């Protein structure tokens, strides 16, 4: 196997100093344009490949970002990762991706893996349990930037890129209440989690705006937001003959389960009960009726949070370390909630 070309080989061929070759390859202003051109041409001719590991060691950087998400299989998070990887690639960064599966201990192990891999920074959407605030804070104390996307801790003073969960949930609730003054059931994840807390607040705002009594008209249930759990719970409500004509689910899988339970019981959707979801899973538009949902700009979220992290890594003194960016989601109204066409 032939030996890799070094800057010393290029310098010898051009009869110049190795330091000049190094500066020319790094586009240093101290090197004349003509010399740069000669060095670049010779480097290409000799098939020179820069030693990225050595360069990173000199800069005390790994050019690697760690990413922790709850589930790789979820459409929303896989789409965010697509944005993260695209932005990182454009800036010459590698990405290590781990999933917590909503388990606090597993999340800690993910973060320890990042530490051992000497990542330059971490992007994380923390578990719904939110148990690892202290550990994440300790990483920041070690000068490892930790940026949040989608979910966050209010207590941590760092950069976060979020969706307008409260505003879009209020808009969704307005859409329902404009067609009914009946009773609404809400299926939500843990209310202590930032995303669900914000969405519940949006629903409450909408009820107040429409002059409706939340104690009489609104029932909120914390459940695992899965198709099976949702279907089981809605089936129980129907069997107990509980009255409701609006079902607001905090993700599309829960909406699918709820819709199926209603249809199995002979309900007409949306005439007897309107059903809405959240996150615009691809399957939501394939149901009959198609499910009203919320489209979240996941790719944009991945790109924005990655760009901010890389800017901080490359210019830690000049970039604002703590800021909040809110991205706008979009209501997608479909047949499952269109009672008044």
C-alpha cells in the first residue's frame, strides 16, 4: 500500500517550507495567491488528503456532535435528525445519534457515551420524565454546550429551539369549539413535560376565549400516547356511556386509536365526535376519515438548532449562549374534524 502524501512531500516537490504549504492549504492571508495556487495544484496532483484527526487535536475539537432523541422510529424525530445531519455535514461535523426510549437511566448512558466520545456539543430532546436535569447541568459545567430542541427544561439557561405548541394548540381548539359547545376529552402525555404543559395551556386559553366552563366541558387524561392505550381508554368511555363530542389527542398515534374505538362502536366521525391529533404522521392522512393534525417543521428545527450549536463551538465568545427560537407549526384540517363544511 502506497504511503499517504504529507505536506512535507508537497513542500519538497515545490522546494518551499512545509509551514508555507500548511498555511496555503488553510488559505492563510500571509501566503501569496500565486503560491496558494501552486500548492493547491500540487496537492491535487499528489492526491493529498488532510489529516483531520491531527487537525482536530490541534484545535482540541472532535468535530462531532452528540444527538439524543426519545425514539429514532418516530416520524417527527427521524425528520429532525435529517435536518441535523444535513446542517452538520455542511459544516464538516460528524453526528453520533442515541435514543433514550423515554428511559432516564438509558438517557444517562447515552450522555456518558457522548462524553467518552469527546463530542464538542450535545443536542437533546429529553425524556418526558425529565429526571436528568442535574446531569445535563453538570455537562454544561464542564464547558460542553447542551442545546435543547422540541422539549426543554425551564431551569437550564441554554439555547433551545421549540415549536409554538401553546399557540397552535389554541388554534386547534378554536377550530373545534367553533363547531361545538359540547364536551371535550384530551389525551395527553405527562403534563410536567414542557410540550404538553404548553399545549394544555393553549386549550385552556381557547375555552376561556369562548366563554366555556372547563370544569364542566373539559376532561384531561394523562396516558401513554400509543394507539393501543388510546383505543382501550376511549372504548371504556363509550362502554360507560360518558358523553363527549370532541377528542383532542396530543399525537397522531393516540388519535388513530381513539378514532378506531369510535368507529368500532358505530360512531360517525366527525358528526358524532370530532377527532384531532398532533405531529402529522404519514399514516394520519391515510385513515378514513383522514385525521386533522398539526404539521411541525421538523427539518427546519434540526437545521436551526445545529447551526446555533456549531456557531457556538466555533466562536464560543462571540455567540449568544442562551436564547429561545420558536418555530411556527401549521394546522392541517382534514375530514375528522370538519363538521360544518
